[in-house]
């Protein structure tokens, strides 16, 4: 029996997390600053989301944007953030770190241990690693339940065949989730080429600021933002539902 397809939405705000829930997403990856690829959200955001979002929520644990090479101070922050997520009762955390040579940082095991009973996803740091296949084995060895990947490419569709190779290599030992550039229009093709059953996207659209006054001297500070669209989440879920009647095949 084919596995049921699952949709995770990367939400960079409370509004986006609520939109994901309303649109029928199966899970939220909660973060801040999606423009940087996501960083750990504030304590205030964590507590409000925990109170108001009732679908599973995994929290991104990433102290800053940029690379995935963290010093001891940054790693201590990550460890404390994992402990906070466990204490607040979240469903899981999303982690990832590399050493200077692009190898999965073995200290990630400490984060997995700190997560306790929480689920653990290893994020797209794997796509920045020196060897995808070797890194996948390292992530499996850490005890992560899932790995998010674009197959080492700029977007998941471009990396679909590499993702398919990771699915084959994983052989059920870990869930491989496709992410980066995933939209309702390409879900069916991505499923066919990659063979994954879990998909990760932001479903975001432009959101105009309600500000009536804008300082003309601050044109570099755009008041507009991007938020998750309820309509796009619903469209993505509809695309996944259609896969049930037309099972994905890989080529």
C-alpha cells in the first residue's frame, strides 16, 4: 500500500503558521527570517504558536544565517534551544551542523539526545555537505527520523534524481523529505522523479504592508513581507491528494 503523502510548511511567523493550519498542512516547521533560510524563533513566538497551532510543530534550531559551521558558543545556544523546545512541549526540532570540511558535525548527537522524545529532522545543511551519500549515513547514525534535502541543488526539482538516489540508499532507515522551491504546480513531477512521500515548502506569497506613511529616505527598508498563503497550502494538499489515485513513479 503506497505511503500517504505529507505536507510540511515552513512558517516564518505566527500568521504563516496559522495559515498553514487553516490550509490543511500536516506539519509546520517554525522559524524566523526565512529570507536567511530560517533561524530559531523567539521565545515569545514559540509560546504563542504552541498555544494556538494544534497540528504538529517542529522548531528550527539555527542560531544565525550563513554557513553551518558553529563554534562552541553557538552550539551551546542550539543545545539550550532544543531543551527549551522539549520543555514547551513541541513535537520536534530541526537541526543540522557541519565541520569545516563539509562533514556532518558529530556534536549533533548531543542535540538529538537533548531532544529526548521529540522528533528530529536534519535540515538542508546536508545539501551543503561535501558528500551527500556519506552525510546521509552520518545523519542516520545520529538517530534522526527525517532528512530535508534538495538533492544538493538549488531546488528540489533540479535535484530530484539525486533525492531519488538518497531514498534508495536510505531503504526505509530514515524518511527523506524534499524541499526548496516546492509548489503546487510541481508537486506531481517532483513526486514522480524523486519517489518521496514528504514535501516541504513555504507556500508564501507577497503581503503588502498596511502602513500609510513611508519615509522616502528609507527606500532600502521595504515594508512589504511574504506570508504563507492558505490558498496555496490548499492547492498543495490537493496536488498531493491526486497522487493517491495516480501513484508516483520514478524515472
